[in-house]
C-alpha cells in the first residue's frame, strides 16, 4: 500500500541566489510556527515480539513489528531508465524546477534511520535510507504565499496528497538508497518519497515530482476511501477514522 507525470521547466541547479535561500528559510520558519504535526488486516503479533519497552513505545496502535520489508503495490512496477528520469517541483512556485538523475543525486544528501508503519498493520523499526530532504529541494524554488498542499506524483499514475506542514522541517525526504544499496524497483526505486510520520502509502513509490497547490486534492488511495491525513498514531486508516 504505497507508491501523472507532469513536465516542468528546466533551470540550472547551480543558479541559486542568496536572496532566494533567505526567503525560503523565512517561509520555512513561518510555516513551522503555524503548523505542528507528529505514521486489509495484517497478521497478529507473535508472542514475545516487540515486547521491549523501547520497541513497544515506537510501535503505533494496531501495528505489529516485522523484520521483513513487505512489497505492496497497486499495478505493475515501473522501470524508468535513469537517463530518462527527472524530478520536478511546480505549481505555486515563482518558477518551476527540474533535475535530471545526475543533478538530483548530486544534491546535498544524508543518511536517515526511521521507523515505518504501513496501513496493512506492519511496522519496521530502524529502516536505513539515504536521500535528500524535501527542505533542500524547496530551497531551489520560491514558494508563493498561497502554497499550502503538496501532491506527490509518480510513474504509473500514482498520486498522494500532503499538507506542506507534514513534509517541512526534516519530516520528509526523497530516498534513492535503502540499507546501503540502490533502492530496488519493487520498493519504489530509483527514488521514492519517504514520510515517516504518516502511513506508508503517503511515501509515494517511483516519485517523479511535487506539485504545490492552495487546496487539498485527494490522491489515488485517498480517493478510494483511505484517510486523507494518514497519521499512524491516531490510526487514521480509512475515511471517517
């Protein structure tokens, strides 16, 4: 349960003005002050599994711990050649931005170790990723004041919606490595959005871009009855939860 391609104008990655960075940081601080955020039926937890205090406190309600990385997708697995891959940010920005694969993976990256919870009720702790923060991506564009929601778009036609407040301030990243290796296509490679604070369907596989809007537009699973926000700590699985 995770995972429209839209074109964008191309700009040179290195052509960033100090004033743009200052403006973005001010916007980030303002948005962070305005918004504060906190992640079928699965198998039952095995006896003794996840009983350690730390693991229990990190496991959202209704979830079981697993050491596997289950593969759950709707439709076939896209396999886009890297020389044809690109990532865009567009919509309510002063000017859209597009990166090639080489440009994208040359952006400042870092390692992330996070816990992931799927709406199908598995939780995996300490998953190790490498990628670029959404904050870093947003430094390359100037958000318009009306930008409030993000639509992540993927190969295969998948979309998911998120308030901008759920992906700012280190809360989300785009990963191209998992557990020290290139991200496998079945897990969303070559790159996927990762939003640890929401159920895993919000971490769009095969992600190709983010469109910024002034209104909330339900994505693929949200339009089929899944919760619009998907906070795993509140068990926001389905519409009405």
